[in-house]
């Protein structure tokens, strides 16, 4: 028995349908004679598969913008899904378990809500959009894995490190670190005073002996005025 050819496939967020048989083809009469149930069920399935079920799709697009210590949730309604009585509300569960609830602010085409995200952990967001007497609920979440001040190291510049080191060290940009001391560099900061101190001691000892051997008259003669 001849059968009609009908197919559909998912495409992006929706699906496409294709009915390639003729509506007046030879397959219609055999399906009508004695098989009325099959004939009616086929066309009913075509309509059901082509029309999405209610509440399986939301009439808006949800967006999330994250920055340093803050987050902004946005929903953009479809062009025909905005009424004067449309309302968007939000509930945010913080990592501590505390909940923030409020209405989203509408600005000509977008509903938005911003809040602080300074704590580490998971933030769970529930958005409710009331349109034409129906509540559409969407959920999303994000995680703050580290504190925002660590973002200051995202841009690496070697010049401040060279300045801090006073040009006496090395800065590597490839991640390799050499912990071996260089004798040429450490020698600049090490002075051995043993030999100079020994020389000073010997000189002082010799002076002491000389002074002890001299008499008072000899010492005075050293400072005797010389007549010219």
C-alpha cells in the first residue's frame, strides 16, 4: 500500500517539517476505505508535531552578564510578547543560602536586574515572566570560583617586577623558575673581612710594642721644635 512521506528534524532551537506527498495522490483513497482511523490519525500527528506544545518554549531570551563583584540578568521578550501588564520577577539564591527577590526593571525592550556577587560559590537564578495570563519560568546559574581582586594578575607586565628587583634579579615570562644561586650575583653582596682585620691587628700590635719601648724623653723629642 502506498504511504505518504512526511518528515521533520530539529534545527537550532526549533524544528523544520517536510511533507513531500501530494494532497491529491493515490495514497489517499486506500487510507480512507476501511482505514478511517489511520487516515485521521496521520493528519492529526502532522498538526501536533508542527505546533509546539504550550510552555515548552519561552517567549523571551535570557542573558547573563558577569563582571567584577556584580552580575546582571537580562530577558529580552519577543516582539509580540510584550503587553502593558507584562511583569518580570527574579529570585537569586546566594552561596550563603540567602535569597534576593524583586521585580526586573523594563527599559524599552529589555528587563534587567543587577546584584552583587562578592561571595565565593554558586548563584542560582529563577526568572518568572508573566505574559498574557501565563507564567513562564526559566532557571540559570553561575559560580564564582575566586575573588575578583585576583583579576589584577590577568595582564602581565614585566617592567614593574624589574623595578622592584632593582635590576639585580631575573624575571621569566615563560613560567620557568631557576632557584640556583649565581656566584657572580651573590658575590656582590659578600665581603670577607678576615685578612684586612688581621693586617690591622698586626699594625696595632707593632705600634703598641714601639710605644712601650720608647721613653718619655724620646717621645718629647719627636715633637721637639726644629730650628731652621
